C-alpha cells in the first residue's frame, strides 16, 4: 500500500490511521527506501501480516503522474520482492 506525502485527496496520515485501526503489529518501523542514484524515494513500515505501507516523497494522489521514476522503482522492487 502506498501514499504520496503530498496527497491532498487521501493524505498519507489518513491511510496510516486506517492501517492503525487494523491492529497489526509493526515488524519493521519507518525506514527510507531508495531509488536511482541513492536518493530517498519515501519511507516504509512493514506490519505482521506482511503488508508494507510506503510513502512516496513529493508525490500527490496519482503517484505515477507526479513522481514516475520513484513509483516505477517502488513497483519494480515490490514485484521483485526486494526491500
């Protein structure tokens, strides 16, 4: 699950509150995820049900439109099961 940190339609804090309501334990707390030449693409938090919530730095509601390079890197890592 991901949210742009500049999303004004569904702010990442709202997504985070929804996840918190699910009562999953945090397995891996906030850490940066990287793309390109070692740039921070956002931050991730992993929960006990193997769900990962990622923020996309500088992105709005439609991530691929606002930050295509970061979103492509995040998607590629996800389908390749990489951190």
